């Protein structure tokens, strides 16, 4: 493996850096998004039960302690139920900005790497072909060792770039789908909690 790395030439060091970063991002986002996702119906039922048992203030205090974004943002819908719908939505959106930033953290870097990696692979291919032409123009066309060096560099960098990009694309779309599902669940939760409080005026 190390021999192949060396044969790939200097571009392999950049590709190695890309692979390290992309592995870190994939692991970090997978763990974080898995922790954040929960069926919104479960959240809605749990909060509704707490509102009936404890009231608004105590429920709000409990929600602030949760690690999941959906619980914390649901607390904002409870806090501003006295406002009209548009004003309430504005406050919820403002409170959601920080949580959305956490959900989408490093996603842009993942997107950048899956774009850059195949380009670096292509650059390695071009450098390898240039080495082949240098060998030919230098009159060493009969030297298989020098020719194979350029060919190896061209092929190894191309394959490495694709090997980084393909799983990166898969995980990128997986993460985007999971983020969309979390945000949809948050929207569903805040709407239902606000509606529940408005329909149950005995909740204080």
C-alpha cells in the first residue's frame, strides 16, 4: 500500500489529506445526526404530556436541558404561544439558526472535498502523462521502468481520487436527507405544540 502511495507521486499527499478530513467529517456527522434524530410523534406526545402535568414553565425548563435540537426549539414554540402566528414563527426561526448551523456543520467542507478529490486525481493523471512524454522526448522510450513510473502515477491518482469521492457523495446525500428529516420533524413539532396549547386554554 505504501509502495502504491509513493508511486502515485506528490499529488497523493494532497489526496491523503483529503481522505483524512473526509473520514473525520463522515464519522463526526454520522454520530451527531444519529443522536439528533428522533421520531417527532414521540416528541410531540412527550411534550403534550408534560404540559398537562407540569404546565408551561416547568415543561420549558425541562426542554432546555435536552441535547436534541427538536426539544430545545419546541421550547421556543411554548415560550411564544401568546404571540400571533407570524411573530411566533419569526422567533422560532431566529432560535433555530444556531441549531441549524450545528446540524449543517462541516457539510460544506464535505461537499468541497468530493469536488476537489477527482480534480486532484485528474491533476495527477496529467502529471503522469507529462512524465511519459518527457521520457519519450528524451529518447528513453525503450526504458520500461521510466514509462511505467508515469503510467502508475496517472492511474493511481485517478483511482485514489475516485475512491475518496464516491463514498463522499453517498454520505453527503445521506446526511442532507437526515438533516432535512430533522428540520421537517422540528417544524411539525413546533406547529403541533403551538396548536395544542391554543386548544387547551387550561394549560398555564
